[in-house]
C-alpha cells in the first residue's frame, strides 16, 4: 500500500470529496496488492465479474476468490472496498494482457 504513489501514472481529483488515482500496473504488482490488502486493511466488500460465469459466479466474492480469478485470467473486473488508515477506499481492477488498470478512489466515510 505504501508504494502505490510510485506506480501511479495519472492523478485526478473529482468534484466533492472523492479523490481518484488511476494507473496501469504490472501483473505481479496487482498480485502484491491482494497480499497487502489482506494483511493491512479491513475489507468491506469484494465484487467480481468473471470471464466464465458458468465456472465462477459473478457478484460478491471473497478477496481470495478475486485473487484466484485474477491469477487464472478468469476475472474481467474486480472491485474491492476497504478501510485503510481511517479512510474508506475502493479499488477497481480491470485486467489486461500482462497488466491491469487500477483505479483507486478515496470515498467519504459516510459513503
């Protein structure tokens, strides 16, 4: 989590309180993200969209199921909401060939 800023390629601020950070990450960086999230955050919800819905259900999933879907190239989109350092965050992971687009949004706590 601490080295996210080093991997960013673009930063935007939306109107209101939410802030959005977006970047393209290498596959191994995304796998490391799953490990960091499992160790250092309070996971609130994980949503998974699978390339093969007959083999893996779309919808609410565990963090480990989302990681497995990413590693096996079955995921088309993953969204993870979590608390970290007294803030609410939402990471959206959009897998691509050999990398992923990661969009991190800091949400207002009342969201």
